[in-house]
């Protein structure tokens, strides 16, 4: 942690010069919070499955923007919502990002406006030396607006990369937002993505995260259902192999009455990789008529692979319908035998069973073109084709 604070203090003038006043005014607060909190150890409940200090220990370079490239005239949404949902005081990764980030991508949809086509964001990491990148995304959908955002992370070359991203999502009354996060990098990439969302009355949020290839990935998603009848649908799929590590940590907070939430995360854990899922549903006092379902299912393909799962319910209201559960299992021998008896070789049978296991999450995606695209990517991922570049670093 000290190296990041030292860098910030030494380069503060350059960081501010290459950014906007809005971002600059939160840096001192973020730096103080980071120094007070320190990187969370694995004794901290929400970080128990990921060694944060080890991930941030290497010396990464940070490329700073120059003043000539700065856009200081930000959309009014920025001043209203930037760093308002993200909890700087309680989360060290969020504080670190807020301390160092120099720009913010803002997607704003006016009241009643409905975007027919998704907004697509592609982040491509490329460097000749180890590199750290800090990113910020703010999505605001005013009352009755509709929007889908697809974000894809890619990487080129064999360099080590460290990425922090904080995404804030504001869903207005009766608005609908879909946010689809796809990670398709390589084993030298470490990524920490913190998502903070607030859903107003009658609003609907769909958030999905697909980890198809990477090194260390930690995704934290916090959703607050603050208005009556708000709805959240969280989907996740992780496919891990080698030494890959994927940790998804979620919190859905039911604050108002008659809100609904559905959560489905599936992992296929292969090789010597590790997976972790911790999902907490918190029903506040007064949030009557809550309906919530949380499910995590995991397929562990080798004796060396490991999976940790921790679904949680915390309820302070008495008129609710809530359920949660998790399963961890290996590939069914009887299913393999059945397919082998019909002339399918073992490798192909295992691939087909993995695809079938992941298909439930894919089938729940509301965007048909995205569903088809991900189905093809997942199939290539499982087959590890020699021609397919999906799982390999790009030169």
C-alpha cells in the first residue's frame, strides 16, 4: 500500500493536471481512507478468498495523462453522482481507485429515452512493461429510460497487468439498465472491479459478469433496492483453468417494500484453479413483501481444483419469500458413461457436459445477440482449440 500512497504524493501535481476538478476534489479523502484502512487481509469477511496485498505487491507502472488531453466540461450527472454510490470510506480498492483515477466514462440517458442498441465498451490492455490501469464508469438512467451496456476486457502481449475499476449505476424510477461485463484476458492479468448500483421505484437492473479467461479476478457487486417495486437480476459465469482465480462477492440490499431480486452464479473450475462465491441478501426492517432467490452451482473438474461458496440471507422483516442455496459437484460418471455408449469420446463428452452446465446462465441473458456471441465464446473456451485465440495472449 505504501508504494501507492508514495506515488500519489510524489505525482499529485501531474495527476491533478491530467484530470478534472471533480475527480481531483475527492483524492485527499480517498488517500486518507486508504491509509486508514490499508489493504484488506483475508481476515476481512468480504476479502477472505483473495490475497489483495499479494496482488498489489508487484511494481506496476502507471501512465499519467497530460493536461492537453483533459476534458474538464463534464456532464452534470458527474457532479451529482460521481463517487456518491461508491463507498470510499469502507473499501480500500475503491479508495485506491478514487485516489489515482484520472478520467471517468459517463453514460447518461435522459428521462423516457430508450436506447435501441447497446453501448459497447472495449478495454484493451497493451504495454511493453508491467502496467496498472485505473478506470471509472458512471451509468445514469433517468426515470423511464432504458439502456444496455456491454463492456469487454481484452489484453495483448505477455505483460503483467493490474486493473482497478469502479462502476456506479443509477437506475431511476421505472428505468431499465442492463450491464454486461465480459473478461477475456490472460493469466498475467489481475483485475478488481467494484460495482455499486442504486435502483429506484419500479426500476430494473440486470448485471452479468462472465470470466472466460484471466489470471486473478475479483468482482464485487453491491446493489441497493431503494424504491418500492425495484428489481435486480444478477448473473455470473466463470470458467477457470490452470492457476486462475475468480472471486465474485455480491450484496443485494432490500430497503423498500415489494422489491425482487434473483441471483444465479455458475463456475466450471478446472486444472489447479480456484473459484469463490459469496453472496449476501440483506432484507432491511420494513422491506415487507420481499421476494429473493439466490443460487450458486459449481462443477469441479479435477482433484486439484478448489471452490468456496457462501450464500447468505440476513432478514429483518417477517413478510418475505427468500431462498438461497449452493452446490459443488464433480462431473457425473453416469452421464459420461451414457454419452460414451453412444459413440462420443471422453474428451468430447466432458466438453458437452461443461457447455450444458453453463448454458443456464447464458439462457437467462435477455439480449439474444449477446447470448449467441457468448455461447460461441464459451464453446471455444471449453474446447481450447488450437486455432482459437480466446485463451491465448495476443501479440
